[in-house]
C-alpha cells in the first residue's frame, strides 16, 4: 500500500476517534454515565460485585436508582453480581437506555473510548 494512502487512512481514523471521544466527553459532562465493564464495579477484584461496591461505583447517577439497577443485574437474587449475570443483564439494560452509552459506536472497534470506564 502506498505511503500516501496509509497516511490518509491513519488521518481519517484519528479524526473519527477524536470526534467520537470528544462527543462522549460532552455527553459525560451533561450526566453521570455508569461504567460499562464489570471490573469497574469489582473494587476488590474477587470476581463478585456486592451492593456496596456497586453503590460506590454508581455515586451521582440519577437517571434511575442504582439499587434497582443492581437488582436487575443480580439475576439469581443472592445479593451479588457475577460476571455471567453482568453479561446476561447488560443487553436488557442497554435496551432500557440505562447502559445505552456502552453500545458499539465505531465500525473499527468493538468498544470505542470505553476502556475500563
């Protein structure tokens, strides 16, 4: 591939990435967004999110009561969220626009600008 063509592709990629991240930063200023990844809630890295960890990670979120969101993730009702429960509940919460910001944004990557948020 000629150098000029490679540079053009790189510039287009960088411009799109900057636009996407800038748009996300503007949205984040308007409202508190919930983290998209399980690890963001798992403060002690034990692969289980308890109510306290979830409430700490969702401080300032006002779109819906965080406890109600926790209850939707806690599919089996045992008072904790496992990675499997998190994955299973996420599509429904995206559909209800609680986690709609976690959907794919860009054609070139699966989770643009959302790393460990």
